[in-house]
C-alpha cells in the first residue's frame, strides 16, 4: 500500500474513481474521520490525504507510535510531530496543541474522551483529520456516544454537534483473499442545515462488498 519513498498510493484502496473528491477534501480544510477495523489501512489513508494539505498550512500530528512520519514523507510541509508520553492524556496534549498557531491537527486515532477535544478544535476553526475504530453499520454518532460514555438523552444534541462540525466520514475495509486486500468502502458527507443532521453517501464501493 506504499509507493516510492513510503508515500501511500490511493489506488491501493481501489478508489481511483473518487481520488479527486478526497484530494479536494484535504486541500480545502474539511474535517475528516476515517473509520474501519484494525488493519484496514486507516492510518495509511490519512498519510495519503496529508500529501494534499496546502504546503503553507501548519500541521501538528499527535501520536503514540509515530506512524505518520509526515516530515519524512513531505519535507516541503510545515509539520510539528508530537508524541504522547505515558504520563499525559490525549486530551491534555490536544489542548496544548490547539493553543499553538496551527491550521491542521492530525490525530493518529481517536479512542475515547479526547474526541470531545477534537470537536472543540473543529468549532474553533482548526481542521481535524483522525481515524476511529468503528463500523459503518453503527453510525458515527453512536460510536462517539460510546467513546464519550454519554446517556441516550444526550444523543440529539451530540448528533447535531457532530453533523455541524464533521464534514466527511470515509470508511475503509479489508478482506482476506490470498492475503489482505484493503479497499475504500464509502464516503459520506455530513451536514446540519437548520439544525437537522443530514448524511449523504456520495460514493460507495459497489464492486467489493
């Protein structure tokens, strides 16, 4: 799933037909969540998307295992790489980073309560791109509800907030046919016109299901 110099190729996900759409998302500052199971290639897709962030934008990456390697992949970009130490929470690190002069925040994976900080960052004008271990079937709001440990009576307000801030959910999957094959499953745009959460699937893989 990597090309020369370690830069991932979009074609590795069998999604060349929607390549321009995703490039436009990264280039125009859309808030993106890439969802999928372990090993489906979420991080690799974020690395590929990062190549289309405008070079003049300041990017901060937050990780614990340092997989992005954007400074190596894209030496022309303004990237600050932050490693999360064991004595700090993701929320603490995200809060510190959001006080910096940045335009893009890339989190290796949203796993828990720090998703609230990501939403706060989006509301303050920072572009956020992250991955999340989630299934297409459960829905992004239900997954974030689980992560934030919220009650059902908080669903409506969270649903409105998510659809007002998150622009795109990209789902990736993997299948095993004589080896692991990763592919893009769907692209869904989120919006909230007149405080009514709306989702539009603008691309779906109809070949591999």
